[in-house]
């Protein structure tokens, strides 16, 4: 079986488009059987598939002289094979303490971080890692036991970005047999045999017991993981169609809740996760609980909100879910100090957005003259206006005059379904007593032009819609 390992690796690389002609492939070389086998197989394939090979090794600073010996072995092997080699030394225990995580996780983070740096510095296009079928089965069980999404149960992919895994099709025993046939030695990390770590316990205790029940247990677990990956990729493609209607806003996105809640729950959950991860820029620490909380929020009334990891706030506003990465906002609606622009008539004002112009002029009322119906041109009875005109943002106690009585500006905003996040920035036309006009939303009633009007104040807005200064 081992005689055909290189040929099977070639077929696997072609099937999954792992290596393209002209690629420069960087092998993560620990010195163990898996990575040594990977290096040798890729060297056999490099002329067939037209790519170049290099290797790097990370000394984790954990095992003292044994780790130094592994590094020296890798250096010597690459020298014999004429493979470009780089060694990196890291203090993984210090990294683990700094991040508050275990040594195993810290080591993984350090290896990927250094690999990313070296790829960029040395011009490599692919990072080849030596995971095999047993690693897929082990990761599948590890994620299953701790609780995981479909993506987690899909385990280890053959390709993710620049990371490739050309040996996922075979099992550990095949790799060791290949090296034995080539008479190539390898290093043994004693920490890999300890069952102190959960993964090692799965590898050395659970999987051997599973093989006693069915000799093909590892293969079947890996096949299940692959099938789940296909299901997850399908769901993600469908969920992307849902979130594709989301509108990008400063700091986040907004989407109609009815869109997010359409389709079966499994699709809703995937779409909710895509939205959260898209706004946070992270997938780590976003759990099933967060997804369910977001979907629950979508079924609540306008004004409800929730906080999520990475300083993300989600809130409902008139049938829309708004997700923003921002500082926590107070639960109650507050009004900041207003800004004011004194208005002279006639006058013309270019607003802060650089495109919206407000023009003011007075004209005489003509008999039977038609009052404009344009949403952005308003007529007011100039004789009914009190005091100086101002363009300003809202203040506590703002009201609009009705034909009988008054209505609070806050009530107008609520009735017109104006999002809370916009209310403090909308520019308003006011006199000394009330709001005359909320451009694009509503004008007051008690300053309307009627048969008794002598002079008309005409206000015209060009170049914009609702102005937000």
C-alpha cells in the first residue's frame, strides 16, 4: 500500500486543487513521522506538478534539549535533501500564560502566526501541513464531545486559504510504513504519548477501542466529517443568499428581520452566524447561544437590543436588525447638546455632507396659487413664525405644532419609524417656539399657508434626502 502513497497523494492534490504550477510550498516540519513523510512525498511530486519546496520548524521552548535535538534533525535533513530551511524559536509557555490558554492551543497559534509571517517574508504561496485521516477522526470526536457546529464537526479541510493538507487521505500507519521503506528516521515527541491532553486521550485510547468494534472506524469517522463539510458548505451558500440583502452601514449592517427569519431554523442559524462573524471579524467565541439570542431578538419589538462579544450591539428598529461594532449605548434615548446654524432670509446653506443645499426666500402669496406637493420644498406662512429661524439638531422638549395642540418630536420620530441612531444627527428647521420642518419626514401644521397668508417662506432642499449632519 505504501508503494502507491506518492501516486495517491498526487491524485488527492489534483482532486482538491491543492497545488498549482509555479507554487512555492512551505512545509511545516516538526521532525515527526507525519511531517517528514509529507516533505519526502512533496519532493517526489515537485517536478511532476511543477512547484518548489521549502521547510520551516518552530522550536516551542518547552522540551529543552529534546526540542533542540528535533530542530537540529530538521536542519540536517533539509541540508541532505537540499531543501531551503528556516528555524524559529518561540516561548510558548509565556504565550500561553499571556493569553490564558493551554500549551497545546498556544503552540498552535504560534505555529500559524510564524508561518504566516515567513510565507510573506520569503514569498511562499502555500503552507503544507501533515494532517492525516486519523487527525480528522480525532478532531471530529474532540469537537463532538465539547459541543460544536456543523463546521466544527466537518473537522479538518484539505484546503483553507493558503493552507493545504496533501495527506488527509491516508492513515498514520501508512506514513510510518513509507518512511520505513525509505529507511528514513524521524523524531518522537514524548508529549504526544501523554494522555494528559484530551486529544491524546482520543488518539491513544478511544480510537484504538473504536477500531476493535470496527476496523474501519477511523475511515468512517473521516468520511462522515467530509459529508458534514459538504452539507455545511451548501448551507453556507444558501445563508449567504439571505445575508446578501443586508445593507452595509457605518460600523456594521442592517437587514429586515423577516428576511433573516425566513427558511428553516438551520438556515436562519447559519445566516445569523455569518452576520455576527462578519461584523465582529471573528468566529472564535461566537457560540450557538449567541446565534439563538440573535434570532430571539429578531422576534422582539422595535427598540429591543442585546450585547454580543467584541463590542457588537444588536438592536431592532422597525422591522430591521441592526448590528454595529460600537461602544455600548445607553438603554434610554438621550439628546446631546444641539448644534445651531442661524438662518438669514434670503439665504443659501451648504450642509456638512458637501452636497445638500437649503435655500430660503420670501415670496408674496398669489391668489389661487398651488401649494407645492414636493417633499423637499415647503411653504410656511412667514407671519406665523416666531423669532429667529435656525437649522439645528434636536433638543429636549422639541415639539411640532398641530392645527390643535402640539406633538412631541420624539413621538413624530416613533410614528415615522425613524431609527434611534439617526435622531440625534438629523438637521431640523426651527423657530423660537417649535420645529417647523423635519426634512423628508414632516412639517408642522400650524404654520401652513392658507387664504390669510400674505408672505410665504419657501424652503427648498436640493441634493439630498434626510440630512444627517
